[in-house]
């Protein structure tokens, strides 16, 4: 009798898990095919004011404007993780009053740029160099203002400039903003640790992540802000869905940051 009871219990458990699977699989399929959120008018305006160029078969979005008359200074803005050039929208006009030319881009895998499956910090640095060449600024001394993820890209650009690598930027000044570049003072969030350290969970999480988890666990604060605004976080979330089904696969880039 005891053996029969155990067999019945195992059979009931298998049946229960089967029912759970039959319910969860369709729900998961629907969730994974939810279309990305619609862009706000502000994001549409930002995109309309920009352009794009081709980099190794991928389209890279950038925006530039001409500002201060009588100045030849150029500033290049490198955004954070996992956002986009829209990070800089609130200080765009003040920068135009200081610099003759203001340039920002969306790194590969971010914002309005294409989102390939794999990319790296080193490739992002090459993207910046390609953009500078595309805009005819190779002979200019450029100023770099970077934030978060962009700080690591900026350090790679600085290294290439110091080593005088082919195609390198000539850097006039470099300003790093809140980038966690010193290991002893850098405290990544739990989600960022998981994305970096788990090769199995990282692709899964980037597909399953939702807005509350995104806003609490992964997004970096915009430069010159004391706390993220709800509208800004919503815009960052919307841009993660542009040109892809869901999310930004950052595992390779997070691993590259460990090198620095």
C-alpha cells in the first residue's frame, strides 16, 4: 500500500508539472513577442534630428549640431549603460553655446543603432573612431565627455591615442563622469553582476527583463542628475526595444570592462 501511495504521489506530481508547463509555455511565448513600447514625441524628435552611418555592416545612429561661432572646439559625447545619446538631451543646448560642434552617438547595441548579438568595448571605440572619420574630424583635436559605460570606451580611445594607433583620435581633453572605473570603489548592482558573470542567464535575462526590473536593477543615472526621472527611465526602456525584440545583450561588454 505504501509503495502504491508513493507511485500515486509521483504520478500526481508529474501531472501537476505537466499542467503548469501547459499554462506557462503559452504565456512565456506571448510575453516574448510583446512589441516594444512606443517612442515618445521627444524621442521621435531626437531621432529625426540625427543621422546614421555604416560600420562593418551595421547602422550607427549619431547626432551633431553646430553651435558657438568663433570657436573651433569639438566635443564628442559617450553615453552610459544601457541607454543612448538621449542621455545628453538636457545639456545639449548649453554645450552648443560652448562648443562649435557637438557630436553624440548611440553605441552598437544601444538606442537607435543596430543591435548585433555580440559586441565589445574595443569595437565601440572603433565605432567612435569611424564616426570621427565619417564627419571629417580626423585632423581635429577633440574633447570627450563620457558617462558610465562610455568612460571605459573613452579610456580605450585614450590608450589608442597614447600609442598612436592607426585611425586614433587626437584628444584635447577628457572628462569622465560616474563610470565605476576604480574596482575598489565600484559596486555594481546585482543584475549587472548576473549579466556579467553568468553566460547562461545573461541571454535569458535580456529577453525576460521587464520595465520595473530594468528601472531598479540595471539603468545608470544620466549625467548631471541626482536621481533618474520617471520619463527618462521610460525613454531608456523604449530605446532598448528599437531594432530588436527585447533588451540589450551586454554580457560581452561587461566582460571587457573587467580588463580595465
